[in-house]
């Protein structure tokens, strides 16, 4: 029995040896920071076919929105309704499956695998790594939803609960934590592991979404038509996800700025705001990971924590702490229900409007975040990446919702500040509600300015990461540690602003549907193919891990067969100190 258990452990506890071919393609650890001082290829080159395809997709999405705003909005709304109603069950099932799979993978012996060479050190310190993955993963959307998301659930609660009741308050506090919690970050984490393993361990030289399919496509397949289609779908999903994040952040930033200065808000100011954000993250993208993206993420984490601590201190501290603990407990208690509830009887459309939308948002963003996290996770184990993303990501988001959301709820329900009426107004409701919440704080001008700055930096950290990954996607080969060309990164930083500006144009030139609704529709549409490719990524990763483990076990048995004859013939099934 003991030998059987030990053999099983050896089977699933692989070392990180790679074959001679892989070692020949490796970037030496001494090649400067991430190998950037001695690149093995000319990173100024681009794949013209991939570059042209990406630009064409960007223009193809943006131009119709500018010239046919009303028709585009109506078409997008129809697509949203059809996909959310008919495919919603697949989104919820994928979320649960992804979470369960990653928890199993992280707790299994596979979790010990290091993403890189056995002797390789972790590239980024824990705080910087956590800050970069958090800031890249949530963007400005967190600042739009954290203060007011509870209000939508309080007004229109799920599970047949009466509006603005005590039960509605419980669900209103719990659902934001659920939508931004472990399942959401598990969706991000799956492509991160599926890409990081072949990229860092197998030394696949392509930092692309299709790299996640290396286990079933192989080296030749990654240069074939299916891989190219996969990367095109990744570009579409990134445009949809990033377009939504900047699109909802821009009105909020410009609205807060107008509130501070008294300047009238409008389309032109929002365009200027978007371009200002673009300029900032183009500079960050130009400076690269260590000098730009990492530093910007670090600053944003410290600034965000300072604002949250300020609100907690000057606000109703005891109320916020009690409500936060209650919401966390209620969410934990109902986690399985919230993960699987499809509302088949009343058909209130709560699930389609919220949970399906959120899972689509995370799925659309997942390839980009996965690529970015894979790039910055060299030297970490699979277990560290999985539980790091689940814990750091979920905890960071929950802090925002617990403090900002419960402070706003106290204003409305206890101090009668009437936040819900403002939120429910048709003309810029969420912007007015958030500025009203910030106005209630001591030193309100300073708090509003800090909030506005955090929004800008969140947008910058998301978009400089996105431009970095898009630049990598059109680079012919990128060894672990190398960076794409600077002009390439800056180009994509500016190009990514085209779609959000086109969506703001819809908001300015037609009033039947707003820009946010159109952005949600694009996001859901672009996420649908990624939903199914994600399943292939999990299959590919599992196949590759098992195949490599069996190969290493076979090699271990062959090595043992050369040992002296007095050793047991089943030595390859044992595990002793000599083998160690």
C-alpha cells in the first residue's frame, strides 16, 4: 500500500527538467532583467498578418458605431438579449467548473510545478505582483460599481424578495462580493496557468492566447489556422472588455472633474478625458513592465488603500465593519445558490442582467489578464499563482465594496441622503450618485480628487497592460522575459481608445439606448467564443501535465534500471532518501 501511494506521488509530482531541445531555446537567466539585455531576436519586428488583422478588427467594430449609432445600438441590444437568455446557463456552468477545477489543480501535486527553471527566482516581489495582477484585472470598472452596485440590487432584488426590504439589504450586500469574488478570479486564472505552463516550462516562444492550447495542438498546431482564429477571437474579446472598462470610466472621471471645477460635462470633455488617460498609459507602456506598469500599479494600490482607510475612519466605522462581516457571511452561506441559480420559474431576468453579464465580462477579459499574469509569474509555482489570484484579487475587490458600498448604504438608509433616487435618475445617474456620496465626506474636494485620480490610474494600469499584451500578440516570437517593441506598445495604447470613444459617440447622438448598454452588448458578444475556448484550454493543460508527468516517471524508471542488481527491481515505484 505504501509503495502504491509513493508511486502515485511520483507520478503527479513532476520535476521541472526539460528536454535538450527546450534547453537550447531557453533565454539564459543571466541575460539581464528578464532576458531583455540580450534578446535572442529582433523585437522591433512584427507579424504583419496579425498586426493587420488586429487593426482591421478594431476599425470594423468602431466605424459602424460612429456612422450608424442608432441602428448599431438596437442591433447590439437584440444580440445581448438573445445570448444572455439562450446561453446564460453555459456561462454559469463555466464559472462553477472553472472554480472547482482550479481549486483541485492548486491543491494537487501539480501545484508544486514551478513556472520556469528549477533554480529560477521569482521575478517580481509579492506586493508588486499582487498589485499588477489586481490593477490589470479590474480596471476603472471597480470604481464605477463599488459605491453603487448595492443600490441596483436593493431596488430590484433577486429570489422574489421585496424591494428595499431587510432581505433585499442582505442580498444587496452579498451579490457584489460574489460577482467580484473567487469565481470571477478563477475565470481569470485558468488562461493564466494554461499559458504560463507551456510558455515558462515548455519554452514555447509565443506569448499568445493560442499558447494555452499547446497541449492539444503542439508546436506545429500553434502556427496553424485554428491557433490564428483563436488569437483573432482573443483580440475581439480584449477590444470588448477593455472598451467597456474605459467606456464606463470616462464619464465618471469627467463627471467628477466637472463637479470639482464647475465645467459643463459633455462628449468633447469625455473624449479629452479618454485621450488624457491614453497618454498616461502609453507612457507607462513605453517604459515597460518594471519601470512603468509595476510602479504605476504600486502607486495605485497605496493610493486606493489610503482612500478606503480614510472613508472607514471618518465614516460610520462600526456600521461598515458589521455590515461587511454580515455580507461576507451571507455570501459564503449562499455561495452555491448564487453560483447555480438560473431563476427558471419567475424569469425575473436578474441572472441575465447581472451574473451572466459579469461572467461574460470576466471571460472576455480573461485571455488578456491570463497572458499578462503568465508574463509576470515567472519563478512562481502553479499553486502560488492560483491561490494568489483567488485571494489577492477577491480580497482587493471585496474591500472596495465593503467600505464604499456600505458607507453609501448607510447614507441612504440611515441618514436619508436619498442616494437611490439619484442613482435611478436617467441622466447620468451613477455619476451623480457617486459624486453625491463623495460630497458627504469630510474634505470632500480632496476625496473626490483622489477618487478621480485612482480612476485614471486604474484605467492606465489596465490599458498599458492591454497594449503590452496586444503588442506581444503581433510579435513573431517573444522568449520568456523579453518585451515587444516600444513603438508597438505605444501604438496599441492609442488604438485601444477608438472603440470607447465610438461608444461614447452613441451616447451623445442617440437617446434610446445609452453607451453603457451598447458596451455590455459588445462585451457579451465577444465573450461567447472565449467561453468554449476556455474549456479547450483546461483540457489542453490537463493533457500536457499528465503527459509530462508520465514521461518523467518513465525516465525515472529507466534511470533506476541502471542501478546495482542488489536493489529491488520495483525500485522505480519507491521513494527514498537516496532518490531525493
